[in-house]
């Protein structure tokens, strides 16, 4: 079992490295989940922030994940 951790996501602006009509490349800050966590209080993540800014955003790759 993975020990629980105190999730304190950083409140920083989105760092968009590249964007066109088909793709968004974003730099995820350390401490921010890529996707929502399963436990309560872990819905703030990169994909939720991108979706709030661009409603039709879909996550297609996480370079931080095998």
C-alpha cells in the first residue's frame, strides 16, 4: 500500500510551451498531479486546469509515466 500524502498543488499559471489547433504542450509543475487522484481533494490537476482553459482538451501522453 502506498502511504497517503498531503496533496498541496502549486497555484501557478499554466505554462503552455506550444499550442496550435490540434495540440497543446504544457509544462507540468512539480507537485501537480497529471490526472485527478482517486481520493477526495485530489481533483486539481494539469488536465483539469487545461480543460477549464480549453474545454475540449484530452490527455494523450504523460512523459512522466512509462
